[in-house]
């Protein structure tokens, strides 16, 4: 009762947190010196019932960027192919996610500088379902995130 209250609603795009109950967040991957990447792909093998959804997010950091990767916002990746491809009979399916459907390079801006390569990255996978029944909840078999040169394919 009263006025002036503040309500903070977090998003999966925030630096940390988010409303999802089930999520996987990778550790920070640091590439070897001289192996900077310009793009990223994530492959998820999962059982995804028709009541479920799998979303993938990423964040990257260039060596010269003074901001730490933990202080970056998550960016949602786009699923390649049919996003309504669901598992039948509990069979796992491999899904591919990319930062863009139209570009094979990942750029970002931080502190007024634009970076076209990165040497650190993290991946977050969010699992959601409109049902709490065991057979309606998605689950992962494996996750592969690949950092690659820009415009590789």
C-alpha cells in the first residue's frame, strides 16, 4: 500500500538473471592468442515436445574491449530451419542457432568502439514449456558452440 515502489522485471537479455526456471550457462571460453573469431554457431541436440521451446543466447568480448564479458548483455540467436520442428516419441533433434540469418559475422559496439572479432564467448540455453508434465518438458542431449572466422559459411 503506497506509491513510489519500484518493480524490476528481468529479461533473458539482461547481463545476468532472467525469468526462466531452466537454463544452462556455459563457462567463459577464451580462444588461444591469435585465434580471434568473427562468428559463432551453436548446435543443440534436444528433445523438444510441441509444448516446449529452446532458446539460445550468446555474448562475446574482444581482447581490446575494457568491459568484462560478465558485464555484457546477452544476445538472442536465431534458429536455422523450421522453428516448429518438434520431437516425436522422445526422439532428439539437432537444432542450429546463429546470431543472424543474413550475415556470417558478429560485430558489437562497446564504449564507442566497434569490434568485428572476439576472443571470449559464453552461451546460454533456455528451456521452456507450457506444461509441467515430464513428457512435455524439453531436455538437452548435447551442446556444441563453435567460434569461427567471419564469413566462413
